């Protein structure tokens, strides 16, 4: 009787089909959750669409804009972008329209912007109300000067825009410059906020001083590198001269030619160093002028800049998705007058295409 009970205990009951079904459903749901949430924990491996600092684009044959920096405050969904504007000596009167749009991975939308600062060769654009999950921002700059509207130009939307869902297209008959900012490459600054006109003027001048100092440093490094190369070439020439005592006539002819080439290189490097030293002198003079300008801005000697920080919401027109800045022609005779005049700024709504 006892043995019979033990045998009964060893018998395994077959698994219920319902249990197998529940296990399959549990695994399926788990895999589905992993797939649906992958965007939160899997790194974004798509190509970075970001315009490098120093990139220059033309909004017309005469007006060129160079990207200097993007700054982004993720806490406030606020961004500022700074451009260096090269208008040439006799640029015609122009109307630059700035139209930012953001791409979130599937759709694109325009966002409000306004001109924060426009003076001399610096333009700073404010952008607000960026969506939390934006991926690429495109700043499209169009030159609406009447002279340009008669020109027939091709659509200048770059392939990067196409790859990002065609976030913005060039308007037929107009020239555009497109700059891109990727959320993975933008500089983040949680202290970034609108400033007064005076603070922007000070920051802009300090930035010019720092970039000019870097140019001086780069030139000095290049001079030092050239000197090292000259020293190395001189040692090579001395070694060849010593070796010529043991060479045949034909070998001497060949080595003499080698020495001549090295001497030519030394002369070229010496000329290059002279040019770099002259350039350094010009940069040092520029810094002296910028130091004077900085002092004048702070004291209000030549122009009084506003100390008032505008309310962030008052910077934008309701519904506006672009902003424009009118800038006057600049000539060598009128440059000082143009620098002291404040540009007219207006905003308008531009639908996305």
C-alpha cells in the first residue's frame, strides 16, 4: 500500500494548455513594452545634422552670414543663435528674414523668433517655445531685397533638410541660407535668458576680443611651427654639405638640387612668418580698438544702450514664426553712421510648407 502511494507521488501531471498560453502572452507583452519604450533608453544613432561653427552661407551675392554659436536652455525651451554678418563695402539695402522650424522625427513646425541684437557685424536671434522633444532646428534666412526678387535662382534647400523631413524650402525667386542645429550637438546653458541691449553689446564685443586673441595665439603657434621646420631644414642642408665630400660629381649635382629645394622652402617659410607677424600686429591693433569700444559701451560715451531687460513674451508677435531685420548699405564713408543707427525690426507670420 505504501509503495503504491510513493509511485503515485512520482507521477507528474501534464502542464495545462492555459499555462503555456499565459507564458507566451507574458513574453509577448514584455517584448512589446521593450520595443515601444526603446526610444527612451536606446541611443539615437541617426546622423547628426548640425552646422559647424564658422560655417558661412550667403543670403545673397553681397550678404554672407557666418554661424558663431547656438546656445540652448532646455529648462526654458529658449535658444539664441549668433551670426557674423559680412555685407561688403557697398551692400544694397536689404531685409533679412529669419524663419526657424523644428523637426521632431516625423513632423516639422515653425517656432517664434525675434531679433535680440543687431549692430555692426553681429546679429543675435532669439527663439522660444521649442518643443521638449525637438531633434533638428533649421534657421532659414531669406534676403527679401527687391533687387533679389527679380533674380531666377534654384531652390537652395540642402539635402540635409530633405533628410530631416523637408523642414523648410527656399521660396522661389529668393536666395536662402540654411543653418542646422541638432539637439545632440547644441551647447546647453541653463542660465541662458534674454538680456538688455547693453549686455548683448558688451558680450558681443568681449566675444570679438576673445576670437581675435585666439587668432593671435594660432598665428604664434604657426610661427613657432615654421621656425622648427626651418631649423630642421637647416640641419638637413648642413648634413648634405658634409656628405658631399664623399660624393661623385653626379651625386653632388643631385644633392645640390635637394639643398636648393630646402633653401627655397626656408625662404617661403620665412616670408610666411613675416606675413603672420604683420597679421598679429593688425590683430593687436584690432583688440586695442575693441577695448576702447568696450569702454565706450560701458560708459555710454558714443552710444547709450538700453539697460532694460525686456519681458520675454513682449519680444514676440502673437503667431509670428519669422522675424526680419532691415539693414542699411554700408560704405567706408558711412560705416560709423550705420553703426550708430538702430535697425528697424518687424515680425511676420510665415506658414510652413
